[in-house]
């Protein structure tokens, strides 16, 4: 995909203009992506003329909605190379990881030992702590990748889970999934990849990665908020105990004893996010029509342009590896990232400033916060130029 083509994708996204009609340089796609009209239309149809509940209705509209909901599950599974009965819909990646932390291997109170890394998002730290797992932390290499040699040295047969970000939400570093899987499996542990930042920007195939679980959110993939998925190998999901109780997850309920539905329904208590699931599938269609190889190549070019421009400024420190996926984090000497973000906002440039829900990583980097620019399908060279202009203006203001 050329940069010129990216400009045409901008027209698909009604959110990319400011209130007074100017171009909005939206560089916060790693927090949440803007939505294409195709997704908005799919959501509006599902909320409007197609709307009904799923699974319980005996009337035609409900039967059709049930088909649409289950075909959304198939579509989302296919997007990451999985099978439909391996996709559990959850509220987002956060809920997906909580589900796993509480349900694997069972919920009888005895937890395992998990190896995380120093760069994890709080969503891949706190659930393990809350559920009572013993947590070990794998260090990073000097350029901000998960150090798999260190992981190899740390892993023991006591570890039952390894849980790593596939792509770091701060540094953009990409973990070597197949090697992480091999290391986890060599001690009998399972591998969860937190794919929140990977699914919108690198091609994902869970079989090729060799992982056992994969968690991701729709809203970072140009779909609606309120839905995400936990993909798990069918034999592992089958062994996992229910997490939340309620309607739709049962086989038979009596006051004496309740039995449960098979996975994935066993993990989907209550009326599901029907409309959101349909929007999620529409987002998969939209992204696949452009192609993740092309999106990745496009974001890689924008990352290179941004890093080159910032590297030329002697009062800017860049974090992460040069080949980071779609995300650039940095700090400016003497300027708090929040001040930079506020000045950039005056120029219609939206970046993220803060700890990015990765406080242990901030501690490791020795900074309280970073500024982060992150790209998407619709990002252009103009966005990079506007960012660089804004940083230069900030330098003059603070200079
Ligand atoms: N993991 C990573 C790497 C993330 O970037 C995020 C979102 N910032 C999450 C997990 C949590 O995702 P959500 O808020 O959509 O549940």
C-alpha cells in the first residue's frame, strides 16, 4: 500500500476530521482505532432493522440474528487462523485475560506460576496477581524486546503459563512467538500471547505462532468497543472451568447441581454483545480487504520516517527497536509528555502521553511517562510532518 493510497483510506473514516472540518492528525490508534464507515453501517443495521436477541428466540428474526452472531465468531476465528469453537467472546482483551487467569487450569483455588515480561500492559499483570498466580518477570533486551534467552534460563517445570505481549503497546517491539511457544512448551507450560497491538498491524496466524491462547480487542482493530476475544486451543478450553455464571453458559440447572455447556458457550454467561460481535466481524472484513501485509508495510514506513526525524533532534530520546510495529515512544528533555500532548493538540495532532498502563516498564525505562505516536491504516506522511512541526514548536516554547 502506498502512502497515497492511505489518503484514500482516510475517506472511509468519518472520525478523522476536527469539529471545524480540519484534518485531524490522529496518532493514537494504539489506544483505540477510528472506525470505518463499513463498521458503522454494520453496527447500525444490527442495532436497527436486524435487531433481536440470539440463541433463545423461536421467531425468524432471532434465528437470523443467532446465525449472524455465530458467523461473526467464525469470521473472527478465521481472522487469526483459528476455528470457531475456539473463540470465546469477551468484553475485550482485559476480560479475556482475566477469564484465563481465573479459569486455567481449573477454578479450585490452586493457581500456577506464570512468567510475564517487564513490558506488559497492566491487563496482562493484574489479572494474574488477583487470581493468585505466582508471577515471575522476564527482563528486556537493551532495545526493548522481551529477552527470550533470559526467559529460557528462567523457565522451570513449575511454570504452567507464559504470558507475553505479542507487540508492546509502548515500544512496538514484536516477540518471536514460535520461539516463545517452544520455550514454554519445553517446560510443560502454555503460552498466552496478548495480541491487542498485534492484530491491527501484523499478520497473525495462531497455528504458525504455536501459542495456546491469544487475547485481543475489537476496538483496536477498527471495530466497536465492548467486545474482544480469547482464542484457545479447543482441548484446553474444554478443560477450563466456568468463570462467570448465568444464562447461556449452562446445560442443566437445579438447586442441587448445575452442569455446563461446552466451550465456548460455557464462558459466555448472559446476553452477549450481539451488535458488537457483528461490528467486530465487519472490522475483520475491512482489514482483510486491505491486507495486513500491506498495513504492516505502510506503518513500518511511517515508523521509520518518524524515528529518523526524531533521531535528528538531540534533546529527544527514542525508545524501542527500530523495527517496532506501528508505535513510537519518546521523551523530550525538559518537557513533560503531557505538556507536549497539549501543545500538539492545539495543532490538531493527537498523541498519547502517560504511562500507557505499563508502570513497570516506565520504571525500567527510568521515566514517569512517555509520549507515544501510533499509526493506523489511515495515517499518512502529513501526520508525521505535523507531529514533527509540533515537536519543533514545543522546543521553541520551552527553549
Ligand atoms: N494489552 C495491550 C498490549 C494493550 O495495548 C491493551 C489496551 N491498551 C490491553 C491489553 C487492554 O485492552 P482492552 O482495554 O481493550 O481490554
